[in-house]
C-alpha cells in the first residue's frame, strides 16, 4: 500500500510562489475540496476525480498549494 508523505506528516514540501516568491501553504489533497464528505471517501477512488488521469496508476497524490500573499493557487503531484 502506497501512502503520501505529505498527507501522513512524513515530510514537508517547500514550494515558492512563482509570482511573489513567498513560501506557499500546503492545503492538502485537492480531492478534499470536492464536497463535505470527499475527505472521508476511499483515497484510490477519489483519484479518479482529481484532475490527473494517471494519478492512480502513477501512485501520485495531487496536493493544493496556496500563496497567502498574492492568492496564487497551484497543484503538485506528490509521489507516494
């Protein structure tokens, strides 16, 4: 079983905002924002809806990063 090192607190990812160079905040899995119950659904099933057609096959967790300074948003694929 694969697990995401960010979701499980095993490591942190430092991503700098391309606009203002502030360190972006990791806001978790992108699928957690689909609805009120998506955070409680099966992780592998939710990967079918994360916007990356290969995330399940490639064992990637798509994380949402947010810049509190300029409100820039982006997603990054984290290797499980």
